[in-house]
């Protein structure tokens, strides 16, 4: 296959809300460039990018697909990314590999929530951004409204390059020509009709005024003469797009090839080449800041931005060459893991189809197989000069489920399968929780985790039951109490004897000690499950020998871990050991450990025990019309609304909600908002459970103990 130097490469990522037509637009681009012979259909499951079984069944993108085409002696690499928030990690990974984010808008709706979240990621990555209003062939289209909405949300830097001008025609603002498209999408140019001339002149003036802000020399010329040559305007647009000062907007209808060739021409002419950033910042293995230029002459470095396990092929690693060249049959270094890797065959991809290539130049995107120790976010580089590219930051999980293998003995297969799937999709996490005694899968949504379970069965033949993840409740006290416990046991030989007297209260930093007790020393412990235990020694007169004091604390720690009233760990208590008794023969560490454990139980039950639950801080972004439904649902599930903020045409509802109530929120939110709402959450704090909820937890614990006895 033909090789492309850096200046002839364009890396474009297609971003936008679900159903905006990204995958169909990719099909139209490939067909226009002659890469495919006929346009595939999402409904029929025949597109180049949506080739996985799950995507064909669901009729939408689930993973980022890597494709390419040749357009007028340029190689355009395309990364087609999912639109649903369930698969946001694919967007964050895909955008790290490209130099231009192409935002596809549905002409019937305009800017949607998925558009905004993708825009935020592109902004964080400092990516140039281009917009394409798709589906102009549909009914009830108001292009001016869509354009105004985009400018309202993303600023006046959004400027149209093309304007619809009747059926199969557009006004080209840059060329100041009328562009007509035939059935195959081929373009012909003509003069702009008089009825479109005024609008075209107005937008061109705004375009030039905005574009010259990216070039001081040309701005000075424009201010002096009021004119620029066509080439000077193109130069300003090119710079403005690369610098993020201009967001060009094009339009068309992908199924009819309308505007697709114009989009390809624009990407070639104005889209940044991979070296537009100048230098890439990274670090050495020791953490020292380093920089590399995107040139063939620089030392080799590449970022693996996606990993896929393919049947009969093994792991397929997708990479972006950031500097130097990548050639087959060479040895490179995985800088993150300090492991050598052998580079075998190199491929370019069009969905599942691949072609061999001789080498990749700086800035190109490709794939290779059978790397032993390399996974997503790892850097491959020249072993003589290690260089680590910043890793991809994936989103935090939003929900958790528990899984249990259906077949005994499948635990190892389950662990291996989940580990392999995590390498493909780092946005889900597996962990074994020793406290809850569950295997937990955390991810973006019920749909996301459901697909993980489905692939576990299909790829690794491990069938699991999914159950609700237990909530990590905590026990604590609201009052204070004093109690003593005597452990006495006589068995014919040496007996056991230990007596302890406790004062117990809730732990608060700096809280005063009881006036009637003489404090000798205090030991503050950060508990592994959160919270604190302050264990205070107030023994006077040698009532308990110092060698038995640690055993008392050990008994306390044991019962705090297992719980008292409902089987959940205890947090935030102060226990003051202020008196006791011992026997010269029968006292030992075990006796005092037992006495400490039992006295804690007695004291705890008298000190107004309560149960706390985890509370999460939630932000829900929804279109205006769904705000009331979302707020009502939050309030109905024990949520406390903190406030509402406007975010463009959307509203952001902020609330504190019990973690238990968020178990299947992603599915509920999709239903309430027709898939147009997204949310994020993070742990906030623990809060006391309402009495009726606490009573249910205690009753369930007592019933379980009775059945087990």
C-alpha cells in the first residue's frame, strides 16, 4: 500500500450524540474516495465501522472503529466513535489519536448532550474542531436554528463554510460560489444566485474578521486595506482552525452523498497535519520532562490508544505514531512497563478489514498484533531513548454490579476473562471485595456492564449470574454508654479470666474526655474500611497489666470489622478503657481479647447504635424540557437537590443521593430523557439511614444469622 508522509496525513475523529449519522457519514466518505464499492447500512448491519455482532444487533456504535481513505493524494484516517454516554471511554481514547474532531449534528435537533460532552473532551485535549450538520434531506429542517444553537453553545467562533441553497445545492462561503451535487455527490460550481448573495456576503465578512485574528500580519493588512486575497483568507482559516480560534461548520446529507466531497476537500485543504502541535510533551522513565517533534527524523514513539481481542488473531493494538517511523520486524520498548516488544506485521484498517503496510510515518495511525506486554495507554518507543506519552484518562465508573460464576471451578476462568476484557475496555473495573464478599464489576451503565457479561460468555465461555451489588453500609453510635464485661472460664486446668470497663462515645476530633477519668495515653487508628477508632488507656493503679492492653484493642478491632447490629463495619468511635480486673493465674491475652470484644458489643448496644449509608454527589445534564422529571425522580428517591445551573441549551441538576438509589440510574435516565441525558457521580460522605431503612437491614441480618445457626 502507498506510504504517506506526515504533511499528507489527516487524522479525524467523528464525535456527536447517538443517531446523528456519524457511521453513515463515514460510509459516504469511504464511498466517495473509492475505498468501498457500495454504501453500507446501519439498519442492515453492513457498514464498515459497525462490524461487531453487538453493534449490528443494536444498530448503533459501541466501540471506536478505525478506518481510512485516500482523497486527492492525502490519507485521511477516520475514527468513528460511539454517541451514547455508556461508551464515553471510547471517545476519550479515540480523540487522543486524532488531530481534528469532527462534530456531527443532527439537523432535526442540533446540539445535543453527547455533542457537549465530546466538545468538553476535545477542549481539554486542545483539539481543532469542525462541525458538520447532517441529515439535511429530512423533513422539518431549520438550518438557521441549528446554526444559531451551535453558536450560542460554542461561541461566535462557529462560522458556516457552506449554506443550504435549495435542493442539492449549497453556497460556498470561502469560494463565493454555488456548489451543486449530482446523485453521486459530484460537485459543480456556478455563480451565487442573487437571492443568496446578501447572506453569503454577510457570513463571509464575519468569517474574514474572525479568521484574521489568527495571523497578526494579515490582520494588520486587513485593517489597513479592508481586503485579503483568496489565498490569504484560506491561510487565516487554516491557522484559525488549528489554533482553536475558528470552528468551521459544513453541512450535507450523508445517505445522498450531499456535501460529502466538499467535507473531504475541506479536511484536505484546511485540516491540520499531525505536526501542527510543534512538539509533544512527555517524560522519561524517571519522570523528567521531555519533548518530541512529529517528524520522521525524531526518535520513534507511539501511543497505543485501543486494544481489541480478535478471534484467530489475538490482541490487536491500535496506535498513533507521534514521532519517528514505525517499521516491521524491529524491537521497541514499552516505556510504561520497561518491557521489550517485537513489532511484527503492520496494518491499516477499515473496520475489521486490514491491509499490510511497509512502514508508518510520523503522525500516522495503524495496528499491529501479538504484543506480549502492551495494553491501552502504553507508549512504544525507541529503546535507546525511552519516552512516555501521557496516558489516557478514562472516566470513573458510575454503577456497580456483582457477578457469580454459574459453574463451580470457573473462578480462574472468570478472572482471566475479565482481565482480558479490561485490557480492551479500561472503563470497566473488576475487583474482589473482601468486606462484601462479592466479585464487583464497575462501569458506565447497566448496558455497558451487560455487554461485558455477554462478551465474557461469548469469548471466554464463562457464564455468570449477575446480582445486586451490596451497599457498604457502616455502623456507628449516636450516644454514649458505660459498661463492663467479665470473661471467666474454668475448664479443669488453667482457666481464663479478664474483666474490662469501657466508656464509649462517638469519635470527634478534639472532643474533650470525661472529667472523671484519668487519661494516660490515646491511640488513634485509621480503619481500613474508613473512619477512625480512638482507643484510650485510662487504667490507673495497675488494674490491668500493660501487656494485656493490646489484646483488648485487638478484640475491639475484630468486632468492629464484623459489625454489631447489622453485620457492617463500625466507624468513628472512642473507647476508653478505664478499669478492669485480672487473675494472677488465669488471665491471658485471649481472655482479655474476648472481654474487649464482648464489652464493646454491650456498650455499643446501649449507646444508640445507628447505620450510615454512602451518599454520592450527582450531576445530571439534560435538555431543558426534562429537568422537571429528573428533579422529581431525584426527590422521590431520597435525593436532596443542591441546585440547577444552565449549560448552553441544557440544565445541570446537582443533588446528593443515597448510593443505593443510583443502582440502575443510567437506564432510568435514558428512559426519562429519550437517551438525551447524561450524568456523573462521585462519593461524597456517609449519612445516617432513616429508621425504617435501618430496621429492615437489622431484621435481614438477624434472619440470616438465625438461618445460619
